[in-house]
């Protein structure tokens, strides 16, 4: 699928507690290592990411909303913060700030999005988003 002139293989959602790593931190850092993931399913999702994939940047915790979009700049490689060498990380950089963040309750109200891990597996920190759902989510705020 093509999104704003970029050929995207996959779409994802990555969660972060804003107190730990916020969208503002991401903007300042430009490119960052997405490390510290310690869930096997999330790790497997990181391993599937390809350079150029787009990811919703989601503030978890009290906010529960999509605040921006990042693009994968480096595919998975060993996470040096993992002493057992089981987990991986990717590099991402800011792609777009959403002027109007998309709240989780808006996503939950749309029956076409009920299948998403964001709705069904609320604790999963890295999850795939199918291209149809990606488009539906963006259209909820009038973004093409």
C-alpha cells in the first residue's frame, strides 16, 4: 500500500507511557531506538517490521490516544538492554504529528475496529494494524 508517496509494507501501533517516552521526546530525539520491549508477542511483531513501515505512536496510561506517526528506519536487531539476548529493538523517527489525537474510546466505538489488538489485547505494546483499519482510524479525524 502507498501512503503519502511512501510504499508501506506493514502498519503498526507502538505504545509508550508518556511519563517514560512521550511524543515530545520522540520529536526532540528525531530518530530513536525502540528498546525495552519484554513481551514475546510484541518482540515477534518488532521482528516483522520493515524499513519504511509506519506506526501509530500511542500514549498509554491515562491518555489512551494516538498522538503521532513514526516510520521504521532500521529493522530489528538485538536489544543491548536485554542481558539474555532474547529481545530486539527497531529504530523509528517522527513522521507526522496528529493535530487532533485519536482517543481509544473513538476507536472502540467503531465496530469495524473491534478485531484490533488495541481493543482485544490492551496490554500488548507493539501490534499490527491492517491497512483497512489504518485508513479507518485516520479518517476518524479527517486525515487521508
